[in-house]
C-alpha cells in the first residue's frame, strides 16, 4: 500500500512540478539567451512567425551562395537564424571573413513582423555586427 502512495504522490505532484520547471527554463532561455520560441519545448511557438522566415543580410554578398560554399557555413548561418544572439552573429561574421577573404563584414538579422492592428507586414532588426579582420 505504501508504494501506491509514493506512486500517487509522484503522479499528483512530481510530474506537474517537473513540467513547470521545464516551461520556466524555456521561458528563461527565450528572454535571456534569445532562444527562438520555437525551440526547446515549443512553448509560445504560435506567438511569432517561424524563424525560417528570418533574413540574414550582408551587403554585397549573397547568403544563398555562402550557404552553398560549405556545410560549416550552412550550419553557422542556420544556427544564427534560430538563436540570433551576440555570440552566434559574431561566429557567423568571423566565418564569413575567413571564407570570403574580405577586410570587413557587416551582418544583420531581420525578422518579419505582422501587425494585425495596423494591417502591416514589416521587418525588425534583431541583431547586427560590423567586424573588421584586424579585430580578430
């Protein structure tokens, strides 16, 4: 009978508490680490447009061409779209500098924004970096 009580307590309190902890960790990463709301547990995924529609802009360079140069470039830029934080945009800029043999690079990440109230579709700048080869 005692094992049933433990099992009941686990089912009644343990699993819901664990679920709350998982949601809290996800919300922390979304707010503090700029994790996409689509990643992790997917909580809030219907509150913003999918990260696939984010746009990486690099003046005088085609992102599509860069992605085709190597698997590392594809993974780095893809990871930047999912988590557009300072570390990931800096890693992308460094890789672009190494790959393209440029002296400097300017990288921006834009995300689409839909306003139902104003009935508009625009873009919002999420993160940007200007990096010189001499800074490395």
